[in-house]
C-alpha cells in the first residue's frame, strides 16, 4: 500500500498563528512518531504514539505543541502561537512494531516544511 | 542521553571512491540503524545491525558495529553521484528506550 503521507507539504504562517500538520501512517502500523528537523540538523524527537497507550510526549519543546492520534491512525500535530524558531521540517514516521523492539524500522513521510514569518 | 553522533559532519568525494561515516553512541543498545535522507525530506531505512552482530552487508553498503567502543561505521563502496545525501545513525537502547538519531553526515559525491 501507500507509504506515510503528510500534509501540507509546505506551510507559511505568521508569527502568533496556530498551525496543524497532518500525518497518515502506513495502514496497520501501530507506532507513530513526530520529529522536528531544523535546517542542516539531525532529527529531534517530539512525540510517540503506540496503539492505545498514553503517548510519550517527552520531546515536545513547550506547551504550545500538542498532538493527537485519532482511531489509532491519522495524527495531527498542532503548534499554537507559532514563533519564528518553530520554523523547521516536521517529519512523521510509522512502524509496525513498538518502539524499542529489535528490528523496528521506521518509515518516514516526506515531511512538512514550516516557515514562520 | 544516548544520542548518536556521526562524523565527519560533511564528506566530499569523487565518484567511484569509497565513503566511510562513523557513529558513536553513549549507552547500551539493542540495535543500530542507518538511514539516508535526500534534500531534507523523509528518511529511508538502509540497514539494521543488531547488538550481537559485528558486520553486515547490503549491496554496496557495509556496516560494522563495535559495542565495546560504542561505535559503528557505514561504508559505501564505489560511490555514485546519486549517493549524495545525508546519512544518519539511529540507536535503540536496551530497556525499550526511544530511537535516537544523530546529527548526520552530509555526503557529496562529485561526478
């Protein structure tokens, strides 16, 4: 089937506005991850969903960031009152195995490039 | 933290040459993976090596793992211009810790 998809591909917003980023994981994948990648940098873990368990939110940088995963499938990352330092590529990944399991491979979406003016 | 760190940060080579990238990490791991990223977009999984393995091959890729030194290397043989990308190592710690990605090595292969 299709891979991980994300929308929008690009988002330009003004400082102080809220944005919603969407991720459609691979069908049947129970694990879903959000990462942030600033220009030329590595991936910064944001949040992890596994099945119906409480999400691991330990990577969210502030309370302006939140994420939901409805019905164990689609996920939305919301950034409230955006700041210029939120500008980055936001990557979503899904996996058929829970985090930490040997052999876990993450399948990444193409990312959403967010620019906050 | 068990963050992986790659070196060099950037590498420029001629087509046909071999490219070697290294990754170091801090804590015990279950496995280590290498990913590739083109043009700042999604990452693609390349290869996984388990903690009880020392070397693994996949096509032109060769990965080694030295758990005593907490390090891994990725070798791309007979590089091609199309190998130009950023390469990241990712570690999964024992006890079910989250996957940690390093900062990556940016490889540029000149035709």
